C-alpha cells in the first residue's frame, strides 16, 4: 500500500530531478518558478519542502557528493585499477556530475558538504594513485584533471537541446554519440600519449569556486 511518506519521497525525487535538469539548462540563473514548473508542482509546494533556493541547492550538492563517493568506493573495490577508474568516470559523467558547478560560490558550503567533499577527494586520490602504480594511467594526469574532465563531460549540449525540443526520435543516437565521446576521452588517459600541455591544474581551480558564498 502506498503511504503518504512514499508519495512525499517520490515527489521530492521528482523535484530534485527537475532542479538538476533546470540547472543543467539555465545554470546559476535557474529560477524557483522554472524548477517548480518542470516538477509539475506549485511554487508553494516547493517552498514547503525547501525553505529557500539555497537549501534546495545544498540538498542537491549533498546527493551529488554521495553519488561521487559511492561510485569511487565501488571503483576501488574493482581489483583492476584501470577498469575501476574508467567505470568511475563513466558513472559520474552519465549521472551528470558537475551539473552543480554553476552554483559554486553562490551558496553556503555546509560542514556536511565539506566533509563529504574531503572524503571524495581522498577516494579519487587513491583511485589515481592505484592506476598510476599499475602503469594504467598516463603519469602526467592528476586527480584534478579527472575531476575537471568529469565536469566538462557531465553536460551534453546536443542531448540537452534535443530533450528541450522533445526530439525523442533523435535522443538514442545522441546518447550513443555521447558514449563514444566518453570512450575517446578515456582512451586519452592511457599511457603512451604525447605529453599534456602546461602544468597540472591546482586544487584551487576546482574547489576555490565554492568559497566566498
């Protein structure tokens, strides 16, 4: 039997997915009205669940961090260092990890967010260290490179555009094309390629954007 709690949880999942979708399309300018409309609820219903837009985005951030950490732990459980790292990158990209980047610096980073983020950094560092030690990851690739790559690939302009246009006929082809691009990017992480230009990016490039909200 469906309970009121089941309905509330289902509605919350719908609301959070709508917020993620609108953020992917509109970035930091995503409005509460647009999120509510995408979820098929009134603005009042949204505010009964989340008192502010910041609270909603903080909740999305925590869910995103949880997904990152779960994916990294599963990757570390794989005895094959490269297979684990590749599965982690694919999983995070397909989840849309990095879609919250537009709100960096616009919301307060809670202690819970900071703790989960630190844990995520530790897990990714271990994934990269393990792949380097096995000779499966090119030596000039850093953990920050991986994080930025996931963020860059986390959005697919063609998939987003087709979804917005309602072109369900073209979505399968666009999704397949996206998988090919992910495979191309992963191949570029393997050893034996030309050296990467410049120096490895510093942590401030990835995390500094979240400070000062």
